[in-house]
C-alpha cells in the first residue's frame, strides 16, 4: 500500500490557484475479527482544484475580503476508501462486506471578510 500527496500552486496579485492530487494504492481489507480478508481495495486517484482571490479595500472598517472557489474530485473518480468484511454465522445472515463510497465531484465557494 502507498499513499502519495502532492500539489502545485501559483500566486499573483491577490489571486492564487492550487491543484492537489491524492493517490492511494491498493490496500487489504480486514474482517471484523481483525484478520485479513484476502481481498484488497482498488487503488484510486483524487484531484482537487482551489482558486481564491484576496481583495484589500481601502475602507478602514474592512481589512480584507477573500473569495474562494474549490472543486473536490475534479474528474469524478469512483472509489472506495474504506471497506471491511463482517463475519457472521449463517444463522444471522452469513458474511457480508461493508463499504464506504468516495465522494463524487463537489463544487463549493466561500466568502470571508476580515474587519
């Protein structure tokens, strides 16, 4: 298993942009008993984008206004970051796998003022 994080950023006159990448290699899943299940998750790669602009108005009451726009999972990768195998007797429905799906593409924005 491996986990890599890297990014690239740029700033110019109040504007900034960042692209970050999160790469996770295949990883083994465990059972609820703590033993390896003999199954592994697929590797995945998530790319995020963040843009912002900081404005400093001449007004005395407002020192800075920042506007942010971000996109998480830019390429809408389908991935499963967490999974485990639940071992149960047939009397209780037998074994099953519990998994958490990764978040789809998300676009957000924010605005903040510093007084």
